[in-house]
């Protein structure tokens, strides 16, 4: 797999660290994990922009809508990382590749492939 820089936006520390370790084991450079929209937006404005982002739809009391909008503006593909059924996702998150929580390595690789091969 090619070298990718990946942003993780996840407020559950253990899930975020697990995803980070898995992505790094696949050869990715990880930005974050960002536990809030503000932290995620700060990482998006750095010089080292991500090639893609894994974003949870709910970050504590806030939604990730602003992060998704900024990723779209910057042309950064997003995978929604969620424990919800796709029908339960907010409208701003629909129509994007999904990674279920919890997931296995094959599902992670499939989600990476979905956004990198188009």
C-alpha cells in the first residue's frame, strides 16, 4: 500500500489509539487522533495535510459536520467511523464510505481501498 497521511477524528481514546496503531502498521502516517472538531480543524490547517480522514460523526456533545465540510472544501476524502447503522447516520454523513466500530483489519483495508482507488 502506498504511503498515506491519515487524520483520525475520534473522541473515544481507546478506539482512536487502536485505529492509529492499525493504520501505522499498514504504513500510514497518522495525524491525531483529534478528540474534538476544534482539534481536527487545527490539524487540517497544518502544512502536512492528510490524504484522507477517518471521522466519527459524534464527538461528545458536538457533531463533526464542520470537519466534514472542511475536508470537502480541501478535497480530502472521508471515511465515516461509526458504531451506528447507516440508516441512523445524520444526513451530513451519508453517502460516504463507512468503517464500523468495532472493525477488523480486512474492513479497515477495504475502507482505505475505497477512498484511495476511487
